[in-house]
C-alpha cells in the first residue's frame, strides 16, 4: 500500500510517544482495561477479549456488554498504565469481598440493590449471592456488589436516575413535561422513557428529565426498601398494591380493564398479573392497574373530571343521560347508562343512534 498516513501506522518494535503526550502501553488479550463505550466520553471497566489485526480490540465489559473493534486510543489499562482521561465509574471500590460477608447486590444487573450474603467466591471476579428474601444468584460481577457495612462501592456515577424511577420528561424536547418511568439507563447521559400515556421515547437527555420521587433526579441514592422484601409486605410507597390482591388491569396497555390477581411484585414499579380468563402478563406498570378492594392507585384516573357530581360519589346510575367515547376514540356520542359493566368501575351504554357498548371505563363517560 502506498501513501499510508502516519496516524494509521504503529510500531511493533518499542513503546513510542503517543499523540496524547504519554508512553503508549502494550495492550494484551485478557488485560483489565477501561474503555470508552461506543466512543462516548465516559470510561467503563472490562477486559480485552481479543486483539484484532487492524489495531482494534474486542472488549468484554464488567456489566455484561460486549463491544468489537474498539480503537486503541479509546482504551486505557487498569494496572497502573496511566492514560489520563475521564474518571471511570468504578462502582466497586469497596475492597476485598469474602464468603459470608453481608452485602447488597444488583439482582440480575438491574438498578436496585438488595441485601444478602456472599455464599461463594468464584475466584474470577464473580460471586454467588444468597439474598435475604430467599432468592439466589450465581456469578454476580463484583461491579454489582457493595459491602453493606459502609464500605465503598458508591454506585453509579451518572445523572442518578434509576430504572423504574417515576419521572417527568419533556417529550421530544418540547416545553411541556409528561409523566412516565425510566425504562433503561443508556450509560451515555441519556435514558429511555416509558410515558404513562403509552408513548415511548429513547435517548432522552438527563436535563430534559426531572424525578417525581423527591430526589430531583440528581441524587443516585439507592431506593429505601424493606430489608425483608417478602411478598405481601405492603410497601408504603407503592400505592398499596400487594401480591395476591384482586385488581383490574389494562391488558397490554390497551384502554379496557380486565379483572385478575397480582401474581408477583417485581419491586421496580411493575407487577405480574394472572387474569381471570387465564391470560398472564408480566411487567405491568402500576399506572395501568386498579385495585378491586375499594381504593385506587395514584394515577390519572383518581381525579377524573368525568366522575359523577352527585354528593357521596357512587359513579353513574342506570338511566343517566351521558356522552361516551365509543370504542375509546376521541369523539363523544350521546346515550344512556344501561347498567354496571362486568368489571368494577365500568358501565354498559345504550347510544342514541342504536349502538350498544359493554364495560366502558368511567373515565370515557361524562354526565350530561
């Protein structure tokens, strides 16, 4: 090849002065390093899995991510080899972890920490954990563990929003904020948001998000949770939903509610539902669920302007003259309440044009 530019060439004979002003260290397969994931500014710890013949490297990151073809200038060794750069989010500077030690760990790599004990040191940087709530997890990376008695590991480093955290965000950068939840932290200062109205948005910048949980979005403190996170423990901040509770839920986020029972609290603001018709649904957001035992979850439904104006509440009554959003569409059509629907909080409607509709949620009805 002729006319190859100098910056595309590196010597194999001796360390040379790099363009960054320091001595470049040799990178070898298996070496512990930090690398700038996808070329972003922030460094993440990992290990070189493979050295490619084109001067790039394949990296296995400690958090489970993998990246191929990483340029050498985006990598710095972790064994004293300098290369100044952005400070790394070293999440486990807590010293040596030992078998039997009381710790908190991020179960399945999720954002929240749960208490437990180290059952086994696998001697490869991973540990087997017995959690206090009875769960067990094998080969948990040290980066996801922190010592419970105050030793280091101050998790996270970024803007501090947690996966599952209730937030408001400026949809598509517009001026108005809309409520939702953090679905994932993209590790580059942006977040994916699931809005309460069903919309989803990826790569939302941190400055367009504010927390609804009292921390202002900039405090990466792990959520306080009961030390014995047993089913049915009645967490005070969850709106009162518990495993085994009878509920109505909007199956797959659709408009209509269906009756069922909470099979599992996932402790991230979502629940698994067993519906009465035999269907099962995992990860249903709290805002899509209504209890059937006489009180409501905090959601846009509890202060519906279409609730009956009668003293004492009581909802709509048979024969009430109303307007309703036929099939959940935006337009209202006149009719009368034919009676209560099959699900709690719903009504059957006889429209003035002869159409009939069953089990319409109260929020789609307004009194005339």
